[in-house]
């Protein structure tokens, strides 16, 4: 009986190049199978026990030719890309390339910024005005002057048509981080400060006495509201009676930074408003150490005589020395210097 085997022949003409090599290998394998003719030969061996010889019969079974049928299988054609999608992709790529090209052109057109070397910083003296530098020529910064010489030098460097305030600074050997080495107090200069001060008195029980003593402003809650709402500070000193302190505490943040807050230690919180007003009129000033242990005080005006300025200086110096803390060690007064509002400082000779 004839056996029928199908030979599958795959048409790979339209297949992609990667798939053609695999299909060719399959066709070669199928052709080799078809060419092989399988012959089934069976041998029968008949053994006879009676005869001297053995007869062997062979039976050959011939197979008929195998008929092959070729079945043509064609792979599906490759999918064609959508022309609209291809156009959109090409447009995006073209726009992106144009943007990159425009950025490159801008970079090439921009000139590199050349940083200029930093300018040489001027010294403190060079940054001062011409008049200040001219004043320095009249002062020997390496010399410690006597107080009378220093006052005459300061008056020479001040313009004749100007009246300036003369200040004195004491540099003390104190550690202000410790509370017991912080100085604070008041003193009344024998010749005053030469400045006209305005006094505000906050009281409910001493209004008449304050007005008679010469206070510029007298009031209580109305003045406090004026300071709070209108930020009114047309005064130089504030005196208060004890019953007003709870209400004054509401504006403590406004008065404190300006040094106007009444303080019992300074004598500005008292029931004797008449005496404190007289002291302020006579030239009472407040002194205190700053964080660097310096004490600044007003010595007077340049219109004062040399004798008046020297008397004020001696009074301030004696007060500072008497206020020396018991915990202070070493030389108490390091340096002393005086200066006017617009002049350089002049060092004062001092021997402890």
C-alpha cells in the first residue's frame, strides 16, 4: 500500500531577510526526508531438525514510491506603517533638531563674560572725606595727650562756624558677660551738657508739681496712648511715678531700645519729681558699659571753655573709678580718648 507524505514548501519570497534563512533550512530538511526510500526487508529463517542442511527463505517486501504533495504556504505580508504616524514622527524630529540648532546658534552668538578682577578695597582712612584726612595731620596718633592739650587740639580741628558735641570714651578692663562687672548709673555734670533736653513726666498724683518744676510734657494714660498709636518720641527723658509703671510696661518695647524706659536705679521712677527734673536740667546723664566694656559719656559742647570741659572730665573720671567692681582684676582703665562729632579721636594720658 502506497504511503503519501506531504512535503511542505514554504514560499519565502516575501518574508523578511531574518526569516528567510530559517525557512530555507526547513525546506532542505523536508527534501532529504522525501528522497530517502525506506525498504523493509524481513528474513525468515526456517530450521529443520531432520535434514543435514538448513534452508533459508528470504522474503523481500518492496515498498512503492512515496508520493509527495507540495503545499505552498505563504507568510502574511509585512505590515505597512501608517503614513500619518510616520509624518508626525518626522515632524517632531525635525522640530527638535531645529530647536537644538537654534540653541547652538545662540550659544555661539553670545560673547563670553569676562570677569573683572575685584577692585582693591580702600582703607578706613582712604574712605574718609578730605576734611577728615586734613584733621588727621594735626593729630599725633602715637602720642597720649594731657587733657588740656587734647581739648585744645580738638577745638583746633573743628570748623570755626560749627558747634559740635565733645564725647569721652573709657575702655575698661571688665568682662561684661558677668553681671557684677557691668556698670550702669547716672551723674550730673557740674557744667551741664550744653544740650536743651525735653522732659516727659508720666504721673497721676504729681501733675501740678511736675508742671511747676519745668517739665515739658505732663500726662498719664493719654501720653501712653499717644506713644503707642502715633509713635511719638519728641522728648529726651522720661520720669514716672510708681503707680504708672504697670501701664508704662505696655510700651516698654518702644521705650527700651531708645533708652527712654524709666528705671528706679537711675532715679527716673520716683515720687520726688521736682528734684529729678532739676538734676536733668543741670546736666544729668546716664552711663553704662557696652558689650566691649566701653563707657561713652558726653563731655560738653565745643563752645564750652577749656576749664568747663576739664571740670566735667575730672568729675566723670572720678565717678568711673569709684564704680569699679570688686571682682575686677588688673588695670581697671585701659585707655581714654576724646573726640568731637566729626573729628578723629585723641588719646588721653592716664596713669592708674
